[in-house]
């Protein structure tokens, strides 16, 4: 473990030292052979279970993968994994890691480094670069970033979703300034003027801020995960000010969502469907959600209840479309902050060779295809996006691919959770943001988060 990291992880919870005895019973071997416990997020559990069964069958008896579901909340998922790992729970072999946990788990020694032969295969160009970067942290020998500690399973990214009848000439606004100007024009003419965003005090707000910041040419921390870069140069300060000014403008524009300080992905989707919002930045799940609600008569501007199934996609496209995420700088693609999950092997496993073989299977092309088509989350294998059958089954593929290829990742730091909590608390409510005066305050909060995690600034 790098020497700059202090042993605060093992004191993360008072129950950590005794947790193993009280957790779900299990073992790494049985009369039926090696059993690998695969702890997964609750969302997509059905796809994870199907993948576990498929990989068990493909192993030819070498091992059996048992899928186990973590709590619904991402924070609770992380906490349960941390407690199991700190308690040296031998029932934990494989785990889905939110892309923002990789650095923390690697730094703490909880996630094993990916074997060299598997890492070489992942770096042959078959995996999209953005998702691959989320699985990296420091090489234990060189202390330089670039070693993989997990294998990307899926990604997620946002697009601009809009009503073509509510924007000039039916064309999507290309920049945030254009989007905000359209909101003003709509408000003046009595049309829906609110923009759906994610701005309550939670991770979605951090994603929005980070996307704007990276798109403006800034960042929260440097490559080392500890150096604060919100205000370290005039260029970085200007980028932070620009990101904050956009957030404030969206929250205070004429016709803005009065509940924007409590907005999330769900409220943005429902706001558009209800006709109070003309556009939203959101994930691909909004499309099947809108179709389902329109078929039940729950969308104000679209009724699919009498439209034949083979004509519904065309009907939706007439009134609801996706476009690239709005740019901050004209002519420059936005750097959208990606999400998703990686699969890591826990330091507690008693069968690392079999565990890595299972990871390679769980993240293979077929399982990623199933995960996308059945669960809606984008795959990270580049060749899938060239497959006509996949394109037909995943209509938003082109916009999703473009967004991932120009993506940003959330600040890669073992202190990320503290950074996110402190920043989203300081930014909410967005109406009260001071784009110039808040820059140094935010930088101090990031520095505080880094120090609180036992990292040398």
C-alpha cells in the first residue's frame, strides 16, 4: 500500500473488527467444488444472476458463481462491502464496484490488482478508454497511476433529451448558453421553460458539476488524486466559475423548476412527461420509461395506447428525441461524466485464479450485450456498437457511444466520497451559488476532504 495512505480504513466502522462473524454465512469451497460469491448492485440483479449462471456452466465444473444482492442504495452497498472487507469476510470473492470506488478500494488494499495477462487483453483496444480509466489506480511498485484493479462491466452516460416542438426549428440547443436562452424564449411565450437536471444534495449533482467543470477545461483534483485544481491556475479558476455560472443560470432562469434544489433523474424524466419541462439531461432509461408511460396514457404530449407496437418508435421520435449533451465551449464536445460498474476481486477470496477467470466471463461480450438489452446500461466493448443487431435492440447506441468516447470520469481519488458529499452540500441550493466568490470555498472543502481521508495534500 502506498506510504502516503494512513490506516484509517480499518477503523472505518466500529463493527468492522467483528463483522465477519455476523455476516451472511458462506464458504469458498463445498462438496460441489469451488463456490465464488458475487456481490452485486441491486439494480440489474436479474442480469447479474443470469450471467453468474452462464459462467458457472461455462466453467465446466471448475467453479460455481453465486450471485448475492447488495442493498438498493449505493452508499449502503459501499458500506456493506467495506465492512466485509475490513472484517476479512472470506465469503466475499467478487464484487461490483461503482466506478468511483475503484481508487478507494485499491488504495485500501481491498481490491486485488488485475493479473498482467488479463490486463494486456483489456488494453488491446477492445474496451472503451473512458470506462477503462475508471478501473485504474496507482501501481504498487511505481506509485504512478495506470494499474488496473477491476474489469469494466458497463458504463452509463447522459444525453440531452428534448421536445422538438419546444426548441427553435426543432433543432436541439448545442450549448448550455443556447439551452438557457431557449428556456427564456419559452417562458416569454408561455411554453414549458424548465430544464430537467440533477441538483439535490446527492451524487447526481456531483456528476452535473463535474461534467460542466471538465467540459470547461477544469478539474477537481489532479492526477495524483490529492492536489486541488479548482483554483490553482487562472485557467482552472475560470473553468470553475463557468461551471458554477451555468448551474446558477439554469436554476434562476425564467420558468425554471421551482423545486430544482430537490431534482434528480426521476423528477427530470417526469417533468418532461408532465409537460412542465421542455428538455432534460438524463440517462438512456428515460426513453423506455416514456414509452411505457405513454402506452398507459401518462404522458401529456404523447398517447401510445392505440398505436401499434411496430409504429411506436416512429411516433415517439416525432415528439421526443435525444441529442449530444450540451457543450460548455462552442464547437467542443461536452465531456460527460460517465457512470457504470467494474467487477473486482476481493482481497478476501481464497480462490484468486478462479475468481479472475469468472470476472473475464462475467464481463465478456455476450453478458455485456444481455446487460445492455435487458438492463439498459451501455456496454464497454467497442465492437458491440458496430453490430447491427445490437444497434436495433439499443436505439440510443450512437449518442451513447459518442458521449462515452469523449467522456470525463469523476475525480479519481481515495477521498472521492468525502469530496462529493462536501461539494454537493455546498452547492445546494443552486439558486444561491456565487460563481466567483464560491470558487475558493469549494477548493478549501476539497482540501478538507483530502486531509480527512488521511492523504497528504
